[in-house]
């Protein structure tokens, strides 16, 4: 019994040292992971910030999508790749609401490919659930489209995923556009961002 306690205490000390030495908190204390309550509602979350992302005015839109049978895997939960499709659904609904759809961008001679996706999975969605997608456009000073997302399960309003995407402008020759396109500047002026 004494040996187990001593060993356990030594492991805690080693783990504490590893936690202090790890960059950006990549190593978490097991003690904290065991005591997390995943059913507790998340009232406030920290947003990821990249060095290339600046906080500007935000434009929010909320949409919903039903989880279909084809969205779930053999464990009867939504396959992780389908969450990325929910982000796309949220962006498309946001674009229709604010007058900046993929078709509008294409008609101006541009493409807006995604160059970065981050998704943190919190809880699963299952067949028959309705996903509430809160899509937030965060205005940038450069020629970028930066979105943040919160996906909730409608029946209990639990946060199931948080995510972000970054898109850039490319012309029809697939050349990266550093300068903000004129049509996008006009759109920003319309929304005062």
C-alpha cells in the first residue's frame, strides 16, 4: 500500500514537471481530464486566435441541419468528416443571408478556397438530432474570409463542436490575390465592416 502511494506521488510530480515544460500546454494533467464534466453547459469559450487573424466586426447567422442516416457511422454517431460539411452548410446559409454567396464570388471572377480548418469535437450528434450551426464572419483588414462556428444539439442545447475556417481569394488563373477585390470592398462598405 505504501509503495503504491509513493509511486502515485512520484508520477504526479513527474507529470507536473512535464506539464510545466510542455509548450503551449500540449500536455494536460490527467487529474483535470478525469474531473471534466462534459454535460456541464459551456457558457463562455476561448476563441482561437492566429497571428494572422485580427478581430473586427462580427456578422452572425444561425441555421439548422437534420442529421441523416447517411451522416452516421457504425457507432451510430455522426462521422467526424460530416462536421466539416456542417461548416459548409453554415457558410452557405450565412452567405445567402448577407448577400455573399459562392456564386456571387464566382461571377466576379474569383474563387475562395479554404486554406485552414480547425474543429474541436465536444460531444457526438446522432441520427435524428438537429444541429444548430452558429456561423460568425470575423472581418479582416486583408483579403481573407475568416469564420468561427459553434454547433449545438437542438434537443438539449449542448455545444457539440466549435470550429474556424480561413479562406483566401484567388482569380480565375488560380493566383492568390493579396489586394482585396473591389466587389468585396463594396460588400464590406454595405455592411459597414
